[in-house]
C-alpha cells in the first residue's frame, strides 16, 4: 500500500458496487422485453467498465471538485446510454424501448451520483474526525506561489494535507525549517509523504538532485510553476481550487486502469501456464530433481519486491543443498546439478514464479527481482537503482531479453541492466510487454549464453 493513501481496494469496491447497481436495476426496466437477461447484464457491466477507463470515471482524488465529478459522470452516462441503444440493432428479436432505456439510465445516474457523493463526503468527514490518511508535506521555496499553496493547505483541512513548513535558501522565519540542502534528513525524521517544489527558486542541478532523491526513497514530488513555467510531456497538472500544481509521472503504470488491466492479464496468463504446462511438467521435473540429489523439488528465496517489500520467489531447485544461496550462480558453478544446468539454460527453473504472479507478488513482465545482497551493494552506488522497486518484479523483463542477465562481473553489467529496467518503467505499454514475452519464448528455444 502506498504511503498516505486510502486502501487500494476503494476503487475496485466502487466498481463492484456500481456494477451491482446496474445488474439489480435493469430487470425492472426491461422486464417486458424478450431478451437474454444474463448476457444483457454482462454487456451492461462490460461497457460500463470499458467506458470508465476512457472517461477516468473512478479517478477521484482528495482535491477533485464536485464540478469535476459531475463532468466525469455526465461523460460516463452519455456514452453508457449510447452503447445501450447500440445493443438493440444487433438483437433483432427485441424491439427497442426508448422509454425503458432512458428511465433506466436516469435511475442509474441518480443512484451512482448519490453513492459517489456520499462516499466523497463521508471519506472527507472521516479524515477530519479521525485525523487518519493525512499526508505530511513540505514546500521547497518561499515564493508568492508557494505561500498561496500553503494557505490552501491550511484553509482546506478536508484535502488532508498536513503542512510542516518551507525550505528555502533565500528566506528565514515564517515557517522556514531550514536550507534546501537540509531537507533530506528532515524528510526521513518526520515521515514526509510529499514534497512541493517551487520551480522559481531552485537551479536545474538541484531540481535533478531532488527528483533522484524522491525516486530513490519513493516520495512523491510535485512542482509549483511560476508564470513562465514550461510544461513538459512528463508532467501532469492538477488544480487545488484555482491553484495549479505539476506532478511528475514516474510510469504509465501510475495510472490505475493500466495497473488494473496489467494485473488482469497477469492472472490470465499465469493460469494458462499453471494449468497447461506446470500441471504435467512439475511431476516429471520433480522425479528427475529428486533422483539426482536430496532436497525439495521447489526452492524458495527471499527477494525484494514492490516498494522493497519482502516476498518469497519460487523456482525449481537446480542446485545441490548448500549454505550460500545469497551468492549468484557463476559459470561452471559446482552447486548446479546436471538437470539444473538444463532447466537453467532454458529458464524452465523460473516457471514456478507464475504462482508468485497469481499471489500478486510478481508480474509476468517487469524488472527481475535481485538478491538482497545486490540491493545493498548497488542501491546507493547506481543512479536510479531503487526506481526498479516502483512496480512489481517480473518473471522476464526488458533487460533479460536484451542480454543483461546472469552473473554480475563488473559494475557496468548492473548499470546496463538498470538502464533497461528504468526505460521499461518509464515507457511501459502492453505492446512492449507482448514483445518481451515473445522474445523470451524465442530465447527459451534458442538457449542463452549467460543462463548458467
């Protein structure tokens, strides 16, 4: 769960509640029609969810205005109405009823607006009454724009921001906590969730340093523009009332819907592999592994996952029992068994990680999970190393299909691997995932030189 945010289940719960509302209501309005209610109900829920992806209907934040909510709802309901109407020409046995369709959509509109308004209102009330879910924030720069933002934080406690103070090289007093260089220690000591940075007061070099610091420590950084600010394509703009704030988007997977559909694909793909491959391959490999050496069929190892949280990564055991599992395999490693050399060469030993995908610890495609020892060695030495923990680790990844796998012999080997990992995170798309999966399958049949 990300820092300072409500449960990640709120949006899925909202989708489920709205879907239930659609299903419960439609039989009352279309009961006189000769229609297959099961398929029509599935159609209604499917188009509702698909439309919400494009209208961003469920992307409601603490600073979202009621007008914005109404606008999203209007778009959602208009497209929903049009796609219900579009259903009937393809269902020739049913006569279209404009009255039934319109009254159904209007009732859904009323129900959804009521539920969303109540949820929006009571979540804000809950935050104010309990003091939960507040985000600790600091502002870098003591400009007129940053003081205006500070006033909004203090005037609107329902937004849920706990303003701690300014950091500035130009000013003292007036809630100034110290110089800009002192912010890092303060962030750690006071559990700061978000940094708001005035573009007007810091140099480009300091700006790059702060972005790198935020990346490495999973802290949200947003930018306060001046009147001459240039908006680059990797910045998104939000409004707190009429006040503009720029956010740095780390990855397309920061978008809830992209993350959701990637997760759906992961589950679907993992089930196919488990049912059609692992169901018969596991007993065969299990016998071969047991015949050659003592020990379990599966090997599990603690690895850092998303946000550097621990999980246990599963593999088919390819080594003899030993006490050096935190050491990576090297060429002609004496620990590797005969059957182990075969399954490592073809990457078959990684297949049990589809259970990790099903459990939600991993994704099919993503940065490979490193050893804890590698994190400690390279975390502070290689630029953007910790960015790879912003998303779930993968069974395969861009670095692997580009040949950056196997033993780390020099620091450059790790640098090249991180470059590919960061590129994948910052430029993710479904097309890229499909290309990586396709290339991985080809590499399995070809065999890889560094897979030992």
